[in-house]
C-alpha cells in the first residue's frame, strides 16, 4: 500500500482514543514520514498538536514505526499514538503496540499477547498520564479487537513503570535483553473474556 493510501485508510481505521485528560491520536504515516525527515513543523500541523523537543529527537522511532506500517497496513491502528493534553493540545508523550497481536518473538513467554510501550516526557511524569493512556489503550484493544493478553517489558531500575504494571495487575513472566534498551523484565496481563 502506498503512503498516501495508507494515510487515507488510517484516518478511517484509527480514530482518536479518549482518556479523561488525554487524546491518544494516531501518528499516521505522513506525520511519521515528515518527522523522520526533520519536517517537524509540518508534522505538528498535520497532527494538530504542538510537538515538543523530546519528540523531535525520536527520529529513529518514527522511521521504525513508519516502516512497520508500510510493511503491513493492518498494523496501523496498533501503532504509535501521541499522548495529547485535551486542554492544551500539547504532546506529553506517546504510546503504542510494538506489533500486531501474537508476534513470533512473544510466543515462548506469552503466546497470543501483544506488547505495549509508552513514554511520558520528563516534565509531565508523575502526574498520572501513563496510567490514563495505558488504561485507554488496554480498553481499546479489548473492546475493538477482543485482545486479552498484554505484555510490558520494563527496565529493572524503572520503579515508576514497575509500580504501574503491578497496579494494573501485570505479573512478571520472564526477562530478556533488548539490543536497544538493555535488560528488561517481562510482565503479562491476562484479561477475562
């Protein structure tokens, strides 16, 4: 699928996900293409948000998720979303699934699961935004797609994310080494049918 067709398709399949203080807005192929090419003003205008300096430094992530969507358009709704403040429109971080459900790399530890990752930028941490975004994404995946198994992989020293995983009912099922992130503790959440 071409990037232009993917953008049009995503606009219909990837509506905003709302949380009490947040809008989780899909970072579509065009936003990611513009951002990964350093055209951040145009990317922000397309997204309808103010893009902070933290996001501008994540060009490798933008290029990775753009490549993932172009390789398989079915991944688009699961991909990266900006955490936007409902009041100001400012981007506070991002959240998204690393793949479609049941990727090969999860089969040994958590068959049928899908991995979720998030970042809240430093100045917005410890205000409950990660919990709000996580709850909204879990609810969306369950309600819209019937997904019941979720994974978070967290650095052993990231006490805030470890506490959040525990609060949501994730249990540790293993450990692995991520080439970019280093050692991570793998946590699984199994939701009822």
